[in-house]
C-alpha cells in the first residue's frame, strides 16, 4: 500500500510493502552517487542490499544509540559527502532507526543547502513515526533535538519484513507511538489495541499511524501550531529519557509520558493497553530529576508550559498550565 504526504512541491509517497527493501533500485532514484547511512545495530545486510542497487554507493556506519546523535557524527557524514565529491544531483539514503534517519536527513538538509534524501526505516518506532514529517535534528549540550531542520524525504520505504530481526522490547516500544497517534486521532486504532490485535495486524497499525500523522503534517509542516499535537506524551517522555541516561527506549518513555496527559477514565484504558504491549506504566526513579529536566522543555514559557491533553479517545486539546501544577500532577500519576 502507498500513502501520499501532500506538501505541494515537496509531496512524497510512503511505500508500505513487504520486500520493498530489495526493490529499492526500482522505487528510488539510485542511479547516481548515494551516501548510504546506517548504524552498527542494524543488520549489515540491509544497508548492503541498498548499496548493491546504487550506481555509485558510499557506505557509512556509525555506532548505534542516541549517544551517536551528535554534531560530531553529523560532521563525519558531511566529511564523507565532501571527500566523495557529492553534488546537488546526488542523494543520501538512511537505512536504520530514528537516529540514522535524523543524522542522514540533517546532513542532506545542510549539504549544499539541501540534497535529496530517502528514508528506509528499519525499526517499528521509526516506521510508525519519525520516517514521515521531515523533522531532522541532533542532540547538543545535553538537549535532545535542539539543532536541526525541516527537510522532507523524497520517498520513504517501509518494509515490515525487516522487523523480524527486532526483539520484542523494540517492537513494544514502536507500538507506543502508534498508541499516541490513536489517542489523539484514531479511535478505531485505539480499539484495535484494546482488542489485543496490534501485533497480528502490524501493517495496518503502521498505515493508520502514518495516515493520522500525515494529516497533521499536511496542515502544519513546520510546527507553527497544529503539529505540536505530535508532542503528546513527549514533554514528560523526553525528560524521562534524559534522566534515565537512555536506558529506557524512546517508546517506553513516551508511554510513561502519556499517562499524566489523559483524563482519569482514559488513563485506566491506556494503562491496560500499555500493559498488554509490555510497556511501563510507572516510573521507579526520582520524579524531582524528571521535573528538573522538564524545566528545559522548549514548550515552556516562563512559569507556564503548553502541553497536549487527551480527555476523549480520538481527540486532543492544547493546554497552557503553570509548570508547578504539571509537576505536581506528574508526581500524583507516577
């Protein structure tokens, strides 16, 4: 199946198809110089499969993990582009999870003021979320995604077959972002989770999640207003991620981050869904450390902070609340 993200002259397709990784040469324009970027946590065969379909591949592999999502790694990619003599007619392809997509997309956005970028996400989390939308960034000075750009891919290939190499924890973490999209934009998808059918219908989960996200991105490409809804669960989630030293996966942190942002009736339903997906529903660490990390959130304005709440499945609202009130509410929920 194919989903089209309609953004005028930046419109692109997301191809969701088993085996499409092996058809990258047909589905993408690889008849040129191609920087294929992956990380050490991705099976090497995936990037090699793509590189073998390129006319002139340059393969780069960096160390897996959030700690590689930094300016130094980004500059290494720029070094490769310069040294290999890439021109505006060449391109970058990411083969990996969200970190690979961010690093590759940001390098493509900066080099020669922007060259073509293709994304081939290989984790469920990146297939469901970060593969679409064009937000590319690196972490800097301890702040997550604080340096970056908007640079839409030319096409995205989502191959569910690559998920077979992921462990169950990674799959569960990916489902957290789908639960997020269901809560704020797709009641039927949330009911699918409640029926316990998500793992058996993963392609439908991916498609519906991306469709809900695309509808938001099409209306607000550069996060000037509506697109902030996609931060649902991330105000607390990013803080948990930082405080945990990234020992918790991003999806696990988002799962925790959604709990304080829903009404009491929804929280009961959400907790049941998270437990069925083997995702955390309480935090064992120091809540004061999380609150301190939240104080640096980009959505904070003085003593207030704007958050996204869900009081009814399939809908949302933006709320500006005193930061201290949010901190107290988070403590009560956790």
